[in-house]
């Protein structure tokens, strides 16, 4: 499950190739595809590579695994990173559906997602499924009815209010790609696989969706 790369650039190359493969399969099979993206530093270089790929982006819908309730131009906005690094060049033709701007019926129309990109914090959180948040009991149910959950301020970094896809929503996908770097996060994965009660552990323990973990020992790719 853990794929090890010698450096962060190799990780970004492999992850972008994997995501493009999943999107291309969706486009070929159904004439459309959907991509769930993530915030943080690690996916940025993957977005740079995806943006240049000559696929039929006009028929790709892009949304987020989670978003912070901040101004759209804030450096803490996940959608801002998408606009600046993914939805440019070839990928400018894709349709962005900001998570804060539409209802669950619209989200359902994208499911099952062709590709889901996730990062992970050193506390084991994925999306904004953050340990200690009061929404966790509901949001981590793999068969829950809700597709999104609102996490109040005071959790995560920065500790602002957020909206997140639930675990049940994340599992309505055809492929999940988890991007991590550094020894500390590899140890989190080891703990999760050993049975530690972490959000990422629930993702790794499920058998509904194939998941690939991309890991490199260094930090953010170039």
C-alpha cells in the first residue's frame, strides 16, 4: 500500500500520472470524470503537472475534500490554490465546484468520484476529519447519509471553521491517492496500520476503494 519514492519530484510525477490515468478512464468510459482535490503544500506540484496534461478537461468536474471558511482570496483558501495552480493552462477548461457553494444533490451527481486526492496531518487527519472535532462521530461513519460536515473553529491549523467531505462521501470513489512526505508522517501511517484510532486508519482499513499511498522522505516537491 505504501509506495516509496526517492524524492518529492518523483512522488509528484507518479501521483500526477496516477490521477491522470483515473481521469482518462472515466472520460473514456462515460465521457466525463470527477476529481476531488485537497489543500496543503504537498499537492501543489502535482497540480502543476496535471494542469499541463492534454486531456479533455472541459468534461472534468473538480471539487475539494474540504475547505476553510475564509475569504476566497485568503492564502488559507484551498480553492485559491486550485485556481492558481491547477485550473490554468490545459486544465483551465475544467469545471470547479467549490465545496462551500453548492448543496449535496450537486455533489451526488459527481459520484462515484473517479479520483480522490488526500493529504494527511501528523495527527492522522484527512480532509477536515480532525481528531477532537465534535463532528467526528457523525462524519466518520462509513455508511452515514451525510456527504458533508461542518467543523467549528478551534480545530486544525489554522483553527478556522471548515466544511469537509465525510468518510462516507470519500468512499464513494473509484480510486484514492494519499500524498505524504517525511518520516513523521510515515510513522503515523505505521501506527494507523497497527490499529491506532486515527481518521486515516479508517481509510486504510476499508476495502471498498483501492488506495495508493505515495511517500517520499523529503518535503514539498518543486
